[in-house]
């Protein structure tokens, strides 16, 4: 059944678990996420980005999610719009039936220039007023995602601010978060604590702690009733990276967010964990491997099936690790 983000995350908070929110662009991703959820009995957040809407087209995206809900009536599904760059984008998604929208007012409408705090409050509040009147939840964002080492937002395929960021933007301020929530009434808040979008998050293997969990704790204490969201939370699986490069790919050496650190975040108030890159890599790796190993095949269903299986395994592992397995 379709459910709002607020309802899903309230349940997660009451039961101390977190939920992965997977980006979806096509049928295989939706099927992988749903098959894994059915396998481990987890609720689901399916999110569509602007990129997904331009890839699949809004009606296809909407009907793919509708198909998931029809096929798995016992699983609660939140249909979430990821990174709305303007209130207009969010209003359109509300109109088309999304049960939750993200107004990302941390950046201007171009999706890459950091905005002023006042701009963020005004645009986010505009969306909350309308969304709540429609029973739709709203996620806001405060702070800019980027590496705490380099001050850069995720590179290449990452979504986010461009160029070097002022260091103070890279960590969400707890007092400002409290003020933001009071003024906007958002249901969920994406925070900056050292993650970044895309595959190129860390250049060396994280040996210690890469995330500022102390900051998560402080923010959670200030706004205990708002669900915290971690974007840029792919773990960049080393095995799939190796397979991609073994079968003709050319991805640079890179590391993601260790699952154990996400679990620490969940213990301290994180309820929604955004993951896109991990499924992209599993899918690309599985397809490259299949095509290299079965060179006579020209039936796409065979490699799509491998991609689905690879993505499903990652989804199931995240549901288990984040504690949402058994909670549907
Ligand atoms: O936040 C960005 C997500 O990874 C979606 O990426 O805009 O390329 O679909 P996309
Ligand atoms: P990753 O690039 O780490 O998968 O993050 C995805 C995300 O935050 C989507 O909003
Ligand atoms: Zn994001």
C-alpha cells in the first residue's frame, strides 16, 4: 500500500531502525528493491530524481511504482520525489501522486549553487504548506553535501554543489537545524555530516570513522521529532568495482560509506538512508560480467536478470543491516 514518509519513518523511530531509500529509474531497479523487500519483509522507499523523470518520463516512473504497489499489496511503499530543485517541481509531484517530496532548498534552482538560509526557509515552507494540506510529507535539506577532506561535492556523476565549498556548509549546524524545523515544519531533514553523492567519496580506504556521528547526535537531541536523512550513503561495493574493471570498465579506485557507520547513524536518529550508486554499480558489474562470459547471448532479458539479482542482494543486505527487515 502507498504510505507517506512521515508514517513510515514514525514507525522506524518507534522501533529504532532505519530505511534505505533507493533511487529508481527503470523496471529492473523497482523489481530488485521489491523482491528484496518481500524476501526480508521490509517496508520500502522508492525515490525518483529529476534525472529519473527525464530518463523514464514521469508517467512511466509513476506507473512503475504503482505496479510495485499492486504486485506487493502487503508491503508499505513510500513514493518519494528526490531533490526537488524548486517548489514547482514538488507541486507537480504532489499532483502526480507522490506521497512524499524533497524540497532541496540548500541549493538554488540550478541544483548546484549553495543558497542563502532565508531562501532555503522560504522555499521549503512554501512546499510544506501545500504538501501537508494534501497529506504528503516533506524532506528538507540543511547544509551542503561534500567531502570534509577536500571541501568538494561528489565528483562526476554526483548531484550537488559545484566547486569548493565553504567548510562551514559541510556540517549542518544543530541550532540552525532547530530554527529551520521550527520555521518550516518539515517531516524529515537531510543533514551534512561528511557524505557526498556519487561513487567518488573517499580516495583511501576508511580506516577510522569517516562520518561525524557526534554531529548526528547533537542534531537529533535538538530536533528529536524530525527524522534525519543521510544522502550520499552508498558504500561503493569493492567487489562490484573490481568486477566492473575486470570486465572492461574503467572506474577509478574509490571508497564509500562503511555500512557500520550508517548503522551508527541509525542508532543516533538517522531514519532514511539514500542509496543510488551501489545499485548502479551492481547492475553495471553484473551486465558487464554476463556479456563478457556469454558472448553468444543477444537476449537482453538474460543480462537484465543478472542485474536484478545483483541489485536485489544489495537491497536485502541493507534492509538487514539497517534493521528494517521484518518491519513491513
Ligand atoms: O542525488 C542524486 C541521485 O543519485 C540521483 O541521481 O539525478 O543522476 O538520477 P540522478
Ligand atoms: P549515492 O550517490 O551515495 O548513492 O547517494 C544517493 C542520494 O543521496 C540520492 O539522493
Ligand atoms: Zn541526494
